[in-house]
């Protein structure tokens, strides 16, 4: 994987609230817990989740150039279909709203309360 993509992945992990390191991601890819879709300038890492009533694909990380990511998109969908997923769920920074494909609908807004700081108020 190119230095360009590795740097973009590290940046995406920081935006993703630093819940994983690159080592964590590579370990999950090795075990099959996560799936990698990539080309020269784009990477998409997914997870298949089994909920009590439905199986779905969760997009864990996307990094790289938008044109390259658009080329990966059909492979991601095909994989989800082949694994009987009912839907694909993805989230990201607000900027993704303007480039999401027309068939993607905004479903949720996510807010974060940082419990490591004393600036929050209990209900």
C-alpha cells in the first residue's frame, strides 16, 4: 500500500475518534473481521455485522481520492450482496454529504459527548 494511502488512512482514523490504530486495522484485516477494498489511490475498509434481525455491512474507513473511491464502490456493493447483507451503513465527516451517491440517504446525525472532560452536565 502506498505512503499516500497509509497517511490518508491514519488521518481517517484520527477523524474516527482514534478508536483504532493502524495495527488494529491490519490485525482485523488479517483475521477477516474487516474487509479491504482498494486501488492505487483509494481504500475502503468494511465490517460485516450480524444483528439479531439483519446482517449488514458497516463502512469502517474510507480514504483516498474521490475518483478512486468511486471505482471501488461497485466491488463493495457486490461483496455486501454476496454476503446477504440487507444494507450498507456508512458515516463520516460532514463533507461526505455533498459527494454521497444519490441512492444514499442521510439517516442519522451522530453527536459525541467526551466523558474524559469535565465540561459535560449529567441529566
